[in-house]
């Protein structure tokens, strides 16, 4: 697993500059326009989180900006409000991200009640383990590797009838 963690850290390092630039471009901004830098601080894989924190420190340091630490799962819950402008508190969210599966009640900013979670592997972990077992390319992660394999598959080999 340590080898995979290093690969994922390397993959994050290779794309971080491009991802930040794409985010700035989509917002029609440059680093000079920023008033603060937000960065995920966890939960997550520490080696991958470190890549983001280091990038945030470089940007913030270069422009003397504050850094705002963001909880990974809170960001997933709240991003829906960027897309659905009418979404008001309270709301429920099913968060499925890598090693985390949570059903939460979002009462307000920073006020969440966890209603449920997995008792074993999260969906992302199951994808990773399956991809490793199948010998797939894990340079990104198991989910995309299995999705790519599925796209190449023959949908007529097995019938999965729907009842109801």
C-alpha cells in the first residue's frame, strides 16, 4: 500500500499546478486577484493532502494571503450549494468520496450530524482493492481504472434484468 500512496502523491504533484490554473481560469481570475487561499486539510491521505497544502502555502506566501483550512467532507457537502442556489439548510447529503461514505444532516455551516457510515470498506476502497486484484493501472485510483475497463467491456455478455 505504501507504494500506491507514493504513486498517488506523485500523481497529485504532477497535476496540482494545472488543476489550480484551471480553477482560476474558470473563475476568470489570476493568483493576484485572490484574497485568501482555501485548502483541504483532511481527512484524507496525508501524502496527497501535503501536496495541496504546499501549493497553498506557495500561493499564499507569494501574495501574503491568509490560508483557510477546509474539511474534506464538509467541502463535498457544501459544493451542492454552489450548484443549487436554492438549496437551504437544513439538508441531507450522502457523501461518497474515496475512503469515506457518510450520510449527514447539514443543519448550518459547521453544524453536521452524522446519520450513518460504512462499517467496513468505503466504496472508494472497494474500487481500489478490486482494481489491484484485477491488475489495473492504479496511477489515478481504482474508480477511474474500473470505469475505463467497464467502458471497454461488452454489455451483451451478461444480462442484468430489472424487475419491479
